[in-house]
């Protein structure tokens, strides 16, 4: 059985002009011609065309494709092995590209959907969530908590961020007053506010179990920037909060 140039073009998803060009350069000469000189392609021609299109898809120039296909020392099985190797490499590359795109979508910086004016209005210059976003991604970018935080944050509107900031400001004022009043970190009022702190994280960013909350409490003291942030609310507040978080975790996990 043989096929016309138009039929083959339809099968292969190429133009008739492309097939004519392949014939003209000797890359794919049809195995038959009619009495009127029209091209007719047999099964062997279709097999060769499939090989040509495969290598073209991988970016091989036509002269290299011809050299590969016309090498007398290469048998069909060698072509299949080579194609398998090239396809495997292409699949791995595409998988990495897909992972990179997915990561880029998930790792949208907090507040990225806000204009610069809106970010300043909501957070102010010192509390812009993008300020330490790159470092945060480097430290926690491979964790499910980071991915969940970014998925949620990417959906938040200006109104959502204003609500989050209002909650933080309200909690900060109340906790600073608690510390100033001399409440012990292990006392019920301090532990209740530590629990409120944990629930705020879980509600807006990612699920924060007590074990993770303990780690955050330690970081609020060990990281100078976190310590400075919390201590700006009141002297010694960072250590007080760490101890309250620890006491609260102890009572819930005992």
C-alpha cells in the first residue's frame, strides 16, 4: 500500500511543501511514483519520515538527521536505543522545567498581588513581607509549610492583609501590656496568648502544631531580627514569649 503526498502530510502533521523539500535534498525520496510523476510513499518511507520528525523535534539539523539515518553501520535497533535515550533525557528536562514552573507559582511572595503603594499602606516599609522573602524561601522553601503558606498568601487581597495586620497589632498590644504587668510566662494569661499566637499562624499561613511552635519560639530569641522585632514591643518580650510558647506546648502535649 502506498500513499499520496497529501495523505502523508496529513498523517505526519507536516506540509506538502516540507515533504517536497525533503525529497529535493535527498532526505526522504518517495519509494514510488505514478506514471504521471506523482509521489507515492510506502511503509518504509513512513518509517523513515517518523525517524526524521523525531530527530527534528529534538532540534537536530537536517544534515545531521541525514547522516544519522544513512549511516550504514547503524541498524534500526540502534536508532531505537538512541531515541529512547534522547527521549528519557528530554522527559527529565521537561519534568525539571515543570517542577520549576510549579515552584514559581507556589512561591509567589507574600503580598505580591498588591501594588507597591498598597504594600506600604498595609505593612509599612519595615514590615514589608517581601523584605526577607528570599532568605525565608532558602531556609524553608522545600517544606510543605512553606508551600502551604505561599498558596494561601497568593490568594489574599488587600483587605485580607489589613485584617491580618490588625490581628497582629491587637495581639502585640495586649501581650506587651501583659509582660509590662509582670505576668509570668507560665501563667494562664500568657499561655492563652501564646495559644492565640499559634492559632493565628495556623489560620492564616500553615498548620502550626505545638512542636513547630516551640521551634518558632526558640527562633524568636536566637535570630537577632526576630528578637529585635518582639523586644521592640517591650524589653525582654522575645524571651517571655518563647517561655510562654514552651509552657503552652507543655500543657497541651503532656
